[in-house]
C-alpha cells in the first residue's frame, strides 16, 4: 500500500462517524423516531382497515401499508421487533443512511399506497409516515445560519459591488 493510499484512508470519513455527525440534535433525532413509530402505528391500523373490502386495489394498498408499518418499526424502533433475528442489523444499517436517503425512502414508501388507492383511509394512514420522511428531509437541509454571518456576507458583497461600480466609473472617466 502506498503512502497516498494510507493518507486517503486516514482522511476518509467512516460511515459511523458520518451518521453520528449528521447535524441532528438529540431531541430532533428522538422526534423523528417517535414520528416513525406513530407513522408505523397509523399505517398498520389504516392498512388493516383498508383490507376489509372487496376492492382488490384497496386490499393491495392495505397490504402495502402494513408492510410500510413493518419497515418503519424495523428501522426506527427495533425493540418492537425483538422476535426477528435480523432486526438489529437492519436498524444499524438504517442508522447509517443519510437523512435525505431516509426522507426519500419514507416519503416514497408512503406515497405508493395513496397512488394505488386514493381514499381517506390511505391518505390519513400514510400522513404520519410521510411526515416522518419530511422531518428527515428537513434535517438533511442542515442548520439555519445565524444572522451575524449573513450580515457579514451581505456587507462584503455590498462593498464589492461598490468597488466594482467605482472602478467602472473611474475607468469610463479616463
């Protein structure tokens, strides 16, 4: 192994370090987890209710919603799935995902049953699961900057604009 490879490996971030420093505070992380568990509960109950029909699309949407509930429980609250051997492994892999990946996965997972069968049951049942994806998406945007930094940037841009304006005016008068 060359010294460049060793330097590259030393500089490369580890997956566990990136998941620990994804910019989420502890309370926001718990908010996302609680929303995921509540989303799983709403998907499970609404999916079961949706399966009590003779319309095959409603049954398919209900089964998909119950699958969504299982995935949400598996990823966000593996202690609810203690009887499944691979629950902790799936949860660990889900924790390594970036927030925008979780957001896309959860939102896409929640939209599919609504597209399959547009009813109030599917809308309300998937609303909290979709909201979980939105919460992860908001965390992917990052922290809001402080006003002092924005004021400094604005002042620097204003000075640069004034310098450019005076430079062009001086250049025209010559």
